[in-house]
C-alpha cells in the first residue's frame, strides 16, 4: 500500500505516499508516542506503558524505510526502531485537507427517515441472538448504525428486558429502579404512566451523564392504539441545519436546562444543549423533552427570540411524519434506542384492554465493546 516515505522538517515529520496517489503526514512525536512495541504498549491489553514525559522532547525521525506492508522508523536520540503496519497508519491518519462542517457524523452512523426505514426496521429473534454470535453481531451493529432495533421472541414476563441488556452489558439503575413499569396508573408520578400520547423525546435529559441506551419490553398489549414510534434526531438536526444554519448554531451552542423533581428525595438537574457537538464539531447527542425543560436562562437576550424560533422549528421537524417510523409492540417484543440520538414516542391508546411495558436503561459503551469484541473474533478467525 505504501509507495514512499520522505522525512521532512529536519526529522520532525514524515510524508507517506500510497498506491492510490494520496499522501499523509505524521509527526515524529506522534509516532513515537503511539509506537506499537512491547516497551511502549502492553502486549496483553494494548495500554500505554510510558508517559509523554518519558519521551525526549527533542525526538526526531533519524531513518525510515518501507518493509513489506509496514513502515519502519528509527527515532533519535533514543536509537529506538519501531514498525508500523500500513493498515494501522491508514486507519489512524489525521492529516486532512479541510476541516469538517459542524454537525458531521462518523461513517458508521447512518441517518434515516420514514422513507428509508419504515419497511426495513432492524430486528432479530432473542433465541437466535443468544446462540449465534453473527446474529447478535448484526443486531448490535444495527443499533450502532441506526440508533435502534427491535428484538422478537422474548418471554412475555416481568423482567424479560434484562435478558436483552445481558446480551451486551449491564442495566443502569436509577431512581426509577432497576426497571420501571410503563402502564396506566392513577395519579402517576410521570406522564409516561398514563394512556396519553407522548411527544417524541429522549429520556432523562435532566441527568448528567444521560442514560445512553433505553430498552422497552412488552409483556401485554391488547389496547387500541398505543403504537411506538422512533425519530432519528441526527437526521432532524441535519434538516434544521440545512434550512436554518443560525438556528442550528443557537441550539448547539447555547445550553438548555432540564430538571425533574417528581419523586420524594429526587431533584435532578442538568445543563446541556439540545443539540450537542463535540470539540471538533461532531454531532454527539440530542436532548429533547418538553416535559423536563426548565426555564432557559443561558441564551443572551438579543438571541432569545431566534433561539425560540429554532426550538419551535426543531420541534416541528421532529413531529413531521416524514421522519417517523412506527410499529406496535406485541407481547414478547422489545426495542432498544440510542438515547443520545433517537427519540421515541407513543400514540394515545384506549382505556379498554391492557398495555403493560417495562423499561430500563443501559450504557452504550458496553454494547459497542461487545460488538467490537465479536468483530475482532470474527476477523481473527478469518485470518
């Protein structure tokens, strides 16, 4: 893959050429800090064994050569020689031509709308996912790519949702308990426990950190209505940005405030933007929940009118049927949503029949870790 390696800046940088004609540059200090040898990285877990202070401040590249599918680099003044696989260098290249526009998402994030997703909802059967790692891999991969997926063939019994979280990680217990009931109640502490329809929303924006995954499992559902729906918040944010760049800027740069005090001894508060970007402009989180929105006090007076106009337009787009994917959960079915991205909603349902769901929270790092481990295992088997 590599065609040439040219040392520049008196050894402080190196330029690599690739067979497709592209070129990438690396700094000597960066390469030394990320060396893959067993004196720099633990062979067992890959963790770094040195600190930045262990690397000489005057580190430079003394020599470099291409050997097969790897780059061999000798560092001075240490006199240390390290080999870097070309595939590793390509995967970790940071030399880009231009900065990305704020609101970008990674290549593994697939934004969707009703038109692209309604007839292709990702799903898997629980028995198959437990015995076939490839079925589980595809289901977890769908959650990573689309932010939600359905699971069929669960036991229609209390606590069955734990079986879903056990496939990849652990339940995140909150003041609502290990899991919580979602059905009509008299004098409920939360509107989720009524038969009213619920606007598309993310859960618990008043927590910091917010729960990153939510699982909803159906035990019984014989009511008229009560369909579940999901909306890709990343797709909606992109639509807002294309239509109103200034509104997108306000919602992503000015924090909103969220709070919850519906239970004795609980007063939760968080201050985060409705559309959250990372330091490099990556779109990383949507927080949208009208029930939990506290007074917005972190927007300058001169911008408040425009901020509210953007908030209203964001809400209108979220309610636009062209973004909504709907399905009705039957007994023994569950769905999972990435609570930092996908909003979920519920249609109103009648007072006759029964609708009993249970919900719980989990953390996305466990899901992504399990997926990566399965993929790594498949890759090793293929090799």
